[in-house]
């Protein structure tokens, strides 16, 4: 749960956007992620901070599902 809150804090995303975030939307090579279903219906690509990259890389090792939140950030 703490990582979920940190992800919200460091990205500024809405709770629903984080809940819907899939691993396929995250590009760790380009250090970015893309939201396809935003409030204004326009796709949005945002950069990943070093802190969030480290958080995602450590969580991806124990990946449980395609969803970032249910599989790795909320335990």
C-alpha cells in the first residue's frame, strides 16, 4: 500500500489512473509511461522519475499480473 501511495504522490495521477495502469504502458527503456484512458480522453505520455523507476524495477521482479497496482504496488 505504501508504494501505491508513493506512486500517486510522485506522479500526480488520479487514483483511477493508477488503478488502471498496466505494465504494457510502462517503458523502462525510454523512462516514460502512457495513459490511454485519461479524463479528457487524450492519451498522455509522462516521464518516470528515478525514484519511480527504482520502485517499478524492484516490483517488476515479483510481478503477479499485468496490472501494476493489483499485481505489485498494493499488497
